[in-house]
C-alpha cells in the first residue's frame, strides 16, 4: 500500500510506495484520490515516466482536459496534444514550452473557462540548479479564516477571470489587450464555491490580473480584490515545492492557487503536464 506523509501544515503530502510508470491497481488509485482530496497537493518522488505512461496514469483520475490556448497557437507536442509542456528551452530559436523563465504569478489553471480542470499533474524532467520553485496555497483555509467583513463583502458575488494573459503575463494568441477589467473576456465565477466532492467552501480567486467583482465600482472592486489576494496567499496557507528531477506533483485545482518563482534564463527547466476535466456542473452553489 502507499504511504502518505504530510509536507507542510497547510497542505501537501508525499506519496510513497508507488511506481507511476507501472500498472496501478484500483485500490491504490482510490487511496491516492483520498489523499489528494485530504491534502490538496501530492508529490511522488523518484519517478521515471514516459509521456504515454503519464497520460495513462492521469486518465485514472478522470477525462483528460487539453491545455488552453498558448501564445504560439499550436500544441507543443503534436503527437500528444492533450499534454502541455512548461519550459524556457528554445530549439532553433522557438520555445518548446510555455511560461518561459520569469515568475508565473498566483493562479488556478484555466479559470477563465466555465468548467476549469479539477486536477493538474506536473512531471519534472529538467530543473535549474536554483530557483523555479512552485508554491501552492490552500483556498479552504483562506475562506475559513476570512475576516467577517470580507466574508460579507463577497457573499453572493462573482468575479471575472480574464482569459487574455497567462500567468507569466504573456498574451494568448487571438486576444486583445484589456483596458477595463469590467470588459475582460473570460468566465464569471462565484468568489466562494462549494467543492464538488468534499462539499467544503473555498475561496475561488483564479487570477488577479483584470479581475473585477460584480456590483462594485472599479475602485471598490480593486480594493476588495487586493485584500482578498493578500489574505489568501499569506505564507501560512502555502507549501513550497523544491523540485528534483523525477518529481510528479498532482494538485486539486478547485481549492488551491499556485505560483512559480523565476529562475536563471541560462538554466534549463522542462516539465510535462496533464490536467483532468472539471466537475463544476455537479457542484452545489455555496
Ligand atoms: C504552472 O503554473 O502551471 C506551472 C508551474 C511550474 O512551472 O512549476
């Protein structure tokens, strides 16, 4: 059976006793799913996994969700369009992956669509000697610890999740610059959502850039969002992943945010990534 060891007080657990490249039985998948719902972010170390094996393992948790539009307008892995590449490496002057070497600011994946993915899986193939750590934050804790006046300010409110830019600040192909967040293209989501599987309430912020809370003036919305984001991303709600080659991370995209710190542009960082389709249609409104 697998072992599960907590990684940080707020969230994160290490899973031991599993080889992701080998066939995994149903009982083990059920145990991993239970650990994922409890700890929100899982890490499996020391894995050696091919793309088809990562796809097979990912599919055990639900239907694959292909990556959103990238700035270059075509899949990074034409033979596996359902897999994304996160990398700063260029071949023949062209990027082989997304997000470059700068900071990727706090976000949850693809919340600019109505049904964002429920899980992300990220496998490290090459890592820089330093920098490029990834942080996750627990949005159950963020919601539960909100001051009463902030809870009241967001009650029944929705916010726009802008589709224009990715978390590295790069415009997606086909989108125009946004000058007024109230007109940003992208899904409108409730600021507080009920997790479809656990039934717990969590803060659902998605992305700060060009966000706007319905029913407020732009200035009021900006002030409210600044408060919410500062609260939600405070260090005690987070876990820091210091990468090793062969780490596989799997996170619950419904109740976490993540960010990636910058690293040396001359170093190489390469990760392959899958995600699982969301189940928001089955959620009860919070
Ligand atoms: C991401 O933000 O999806 C990528 C995280 C990372 O590069 O570690």
